[in-house]
């Protein structure tokens, strides 16, 4: 698979991070396979999550192909870039085609990035997970890498005015230890275990986060923030 678009986009994205003055704490890239298929199962707190997670995976020498909603592919600017980087178009009304495309990519050795919550969590807590990540892992025989991102919601997230000021916002991305599933495993149990792993990882990241969560719109009520309460 030729990657003519991905490298120049990376240059642009890194330039954006420098412009914003973001400070990074990326951990666990040793858990990202250097070759072969794998799934990054990522919590979702902001619009830059895909680009930040992709940046964090670069030391492993891998490009991440993200599953993204079809509306992004329909955009006149973003669409050609998404197709050029071989991301996967997801039509939520007809998910079979995107599932097959992701399965094919995994079996050919690609790393696929999935946000199993489906949409951004406006409470900044981890919502119930959809089954796609685990089902793909079982079908393709590849590991799931539980992945947590924190801080990106301070830059741009749903329902909050974007913040493009140079405030040196800390961004954390952590890749957890790979989880493998057998085809015979119980899907519901596997989903619950993945969610519990993501929850534990997120709380560790939040505990170590350098800025206080208290009174902040970008922080969950559990940590003293003023984000909306979880819906589930």
C-alpha cells in the first residue's frame, strides 16, 4: 500500500502541534507491534484524538488507519486526505462494508484505530463500548491495544469553543499491553473487560496529569470538574 499522502500530512500535523505549543507525554509505544495487524481501541474526548494518537504511534514506525464516519470523507478538503491516508469510511446505517474493509486491512498487516465508544464522550468518562473492535480482533486474529488519550478535549471538543491559543496544554497518550481474543470467547465479557481496562488506564493517566481538574469545564464531575454528567 503506497503512502504518498500520509508523510506530508504528518509534517503539517506536527507543525500544528508546535504552533499550539502542546506538551506531550506519550507512553507504551513498545506495546504497538512493529509489524502485523493490530487494533488500537481508543477512548474519545476530542476532535484531534485521531491525529494525536497517530502521532504517538510514529515511534513504532507505524501508520494508523482510522475508522471514521462517512461525513468526514464527504468533506471537500478532508475527504481526499482521508482516502489518501487509507483510512476507512464508516457508514453507521450500513456498517457491513466498513467491517469487511477493516478486516481486510488487518489481515494484510495494518494497524486500525477505532473509537469503540462511537462518538466523543461529552462527560469525558468512558461510555459503553460498541462491539466492533472486539469482533474485528476475533475475526482477524489480531491483538487489541487499549489506548487512552487525555488533554485533547482542552483544545477542541464537542459543545465547547475550540482553544487554539498557545497555552502549552499537556497531552497524554498511553498504549496498554496487547489483549488477544479467541473466536470462542464470549463477546459481552470481552467488551466489558476491554472497558474496565480502559477505565483503569484513564484513571492512572488522570492521576498523573500535571494540571488540576478541579473546577474545569474539560474535566469530569468525578474529578471536581464541571463537564456534563455521564449519560450512562
